[in-house]
C-alpha cells in the first residue's frame, strides 16, 4: 500500500499535466476574447503553446465547411456553430504526442516528459473492485465535487451578451461540475434571443453520429482530471455491466448511494452523495428565461430507480439486446438521427429497437433506457451527468462501442463526412472542448487511445498489463 501511495505522489509531481478543455482561465480575458486567440504560454518555457520547446504553435483554426443535415435550420445564431470560431479563431496546435490548450500535456495513452511512453490502462467492472478500490473511487468522486478547478471555468453568457468579448461572463466551477456543465452545454437548446425563444431540437453531442466519439472524449478527459487531482496516474474509469440487470445494482451506500428511507427520491444519508447539490438541471426554466445555466446549486441529487414511467421504457437492456446491437454492420444510416433504421449508433443510443433495428422506437432502449430507469437527475439529458452513475453507465456504453469497432473494423470513411445533424460530421470539432477534437478522430479502437476493458481482454492480457505497471513502479521506486 505504501508503494502505491508513494508512486502516486511521484507521478503527481513529475509528470506533465493532462490535456485541457474549455474554458481555460488564460483564455477568458477581454484581450483573449476580443482577439479571438487562445494560445496560452506553456510554463515550461514561457512561450505560447510551448513553441520554443517544439511542443506546438499558435495556428489559425480551420473548420470543416461540409454541409450539415437539415435538422438545424439556422446559421449564425448559436455560439456552438462552427466551433470554436465564435470565441476563438486561433488556438494551439500541438506536435507529436503533446496535447492540451497550451500543449503542456500528453495525448491520450502517453506519458513522460516528452510524451513518448505508452501508458495502457484497464477499465474494470465496478462490482469487481475490492472494498478498498471502491472506497478510493468514491473518495475521488467526492474530492472532485468539492474542489474548485484552478484551471477552468464555465461560461454563463453568450458571446453576444458579453458584447463580443468586452464583458467576460464566466463562473468558477468544481472539477466534477465542470463536466456536468460540459454535458449540459453540448446538449442545451439553441438560444435565438429573448425569453421563450429557443430551438430545442439542437444537440451537438446526442442523437446523431457524434454521440459515441463525444462521450469517449468526455470520459478520457474526466479520467485525466481525476488522475491530476488525486496524483493517481493509475486511475481508470470503472464501468457498470448492466446487461440483464433487474435493479440498480450500484445503488448501495458502499457504491453510488442507496435509497433514503425518508424520501425514495433522495440518496440515503449513509452515502456521501446525499450531500451533493446539482447544477444545470433546469433546462425548461432556462428556455423560458432564454438564458444559460449559471452554475447555481439547484437542490439535492435525485434518483428513484425503477419507479419511472413504463411507457417510456418498459425494461432494462438484456444480453440479447446488446448482441443484436453489436451485430449491426452499419455505424449510421439514413438521416443519421433518431429515425435511422438498422443503425448501430441509433440502436445503442436508444431510439432504435434492439429487437428489430427500426428507428423512431415508441420506447427508449439501450443507453437511453438506463437514464429513464434512474428516474431523477439522470433522466434529464442536460443534467444527467450530475449523477455519478452517469460515469459508470457511459463507460459500459463506450465498451459496447469498442466491441463494435473491433468486430467490424470500419474504415474512417464509414463515419459520415457530411449531411449529419449539425455538430456530428467527421470533421466537426466537438463542442465545447479545447483543445480541439474532431469526431472522426475517435472512430478508432480504444487500444490506440491507451485503454481497454477487462471483459474484452484476450487471455493473458490483463496479467501482462499488471506486470508492466509493476515494472514501471520498480524503476520509479527501486528497492
């Protein structure tokens, strides 16, 4: 135990920080917003993007001009259009395996001073973790919830409300709530100006091809932030394998919190999550007022698993549902939205029927059925990441995406180049991440990104990974 603690501390002090995303503090000044430039100085050599050390350079952002689908009929009304040009048209472009808004970190799967060392991790079933591992995971979640991010803030107004950058509108946010906000911001309604004037059928991260790549990057970044916050470079996101589950197996006080005996909608007072407050969970209210979430606490975390409206979802996904979904050969089809038939993406996301493969299903299935089943904070798209079960759930969804990629080995060209709903073409930069990530760049195996899933490992792979990690530790801490 002492060995692991010392190694974690050494990693914390010796390794470069992880990649960064929107909105980094150096880029929220009036000067940065008016100049539309986000090219911070890297602390290692005090040059923009670490240019003097060959880490990167400040470059013009070139966005894809290929056509979007017809689902979004506007142009020039939303800050997320042609991301990130409304805010920044120059950002750091990192070289080699360097990554981050200042090129101060490493690309996913790499570590070391020059980001040349590969660092594979294995994500494991949360129900298979030891008692000590579960306790550590819960402690990490609570630490993130209660630690204000020193590097990032959330935006609380539109660029127009900021008088084109003259009046910055940002707010502090905790490390955990930063990711709640990211999920809210990508899925919020488009504000068309004034109260009750919104376009709700706009989602830059859901119900279209970018759903799986966007959430893959979300989890990778969340994983990195936990590693940096705790100094635990070995941390990997766990998952909940919910195939054939009949109830919320992770809803216990030892894990994500049981049900309160005083109110079935609340978390048991025996769980640390009973004290959590949610943010960005009142989408209808924001739409009526025509405003963005400002990060104000909006009440306790809510959850009432199984007591949901069965008209929306009558059952949790089965093993057979998953197998059928993975068997579908086409990543996406048709209009590449909720109507898509025989689409792997649409079926996994939940609007495709996992028995027939037909889109526009009356009920929500697969990924979406878990959100409905939780019947609380998780059941709101914009506010769903408030519940830490979100992390476990999406890690397993990502593992199904990984199974499909390995089984079908699709070429990059199978990811739609154009005509997908706005935000979802291959070349579209994911909203609202900085550094920039294109959807199609994550249409690849997780192995290329430095991680795997325990249940997908070939015989002997897990033990080989353990041996490699022990070898690294022996170098860092020789006897």
